[in-house]
């Protein structure tokens, strides 16, 4: 194996960007905290017996003495907790040499948040009250073609909002470029004719616009609402 600049790990790519909610302990309108799980994948090299993955933030250099990960697999999964754009490269190694950097990829985290009646705190409502869902979306400069989802899980099962009404058919309520939304009252729900009980309202976007709920590309948040006398 030559110690030339020809990379032996040639292609670094994204695989499965999946949001997983950390469930709130209380069932009264509390915003979920959210963690995003991201997997990087790269082409294997027949000459390599291990790989090292390096990360940096914008304006920084890679620290090749301190890799983010070292191992024999050709994927690496991490839980993201930063709003910053992060850059990655991978190098391949054997007992005699190391490769040059792979291509560099950028990770721009999409952040979705939803509030219930203007707050991320707790709220209980009684029949006759209204519940207003307010959403925000930080697209981190991305403009992917996107499916937008609004779903309600409650005593009557799981329903989806199609832009006009609630339905048990799985469908987005809007499709289009991923925008930046600072704050938008997206829907007001009357409760006068609703069954008392516990409800969970989801707002999410998936960046594979095909009308299907593509969970591998889904970013979402939810609030829990308790409707009681």
C-alpha cells in the first residue's frame, strides 16, 4: 500500500437521518425534547483494516490526532445535540499506511419545534376551550422538497390533517420547499365536540417529497394535551 494522496476510502455519504423523540414524563401539553440520530456511510477499501472519521465545525481545521471515531465498520452513527453545521471526512488505514481524506460531507441539522397555546410548558383544557398549535422550523439554509405532516393521536386513533380536515389516511398536509419559519400558528383545534382524554399532536417534515411518511428523513416534534372536565 502506497502512502500517496490517492484516497482508498473514496466516497462518504449520508444514510438514514432519523429523529427519535425523548418522551416527556407528563401527559399534559409539554414539548418533547428531541435527539437526532445520524448515520454516515462510506465505501470499503480492500486494503484497509480500519477507518477513522474526523469532524470539524465551520472555520475550524480537522484534528487528525483526535478522530471522532475509529473502527472496522463502514458506517458510524452518532446522536446530534448541536445546532451547528458539522463537516466530516474519513480515512482508511492498514499496518503500513493511511489514505488521504475522503470527500467531505456537511451536516445541516433541521430543527422542528411545536408549542401548545403559545407555551412549551404544561396546560390542561376543558371542553369549549381551543388549542392553538404554533410551529417553528429552522431549515439551516436547506431548501429540500419536503412533505409536511400534522398528526393527532387520541381516543379515536391516529389521524392526519390533509390541509382541510382530519382523516385516517396517511398523507401530508402540504408539499414544497423546506422553509425557515420563525413562528407560525398552524392550526386552532376546537374542543367542544371532542372526546375527553389524552391527545398527542405531531408536527414534522420529511425531506423526501413523495407523499409517503419517510421516517428515515423525518424531523418532528410533538405536544401532549389533556382534555378533561
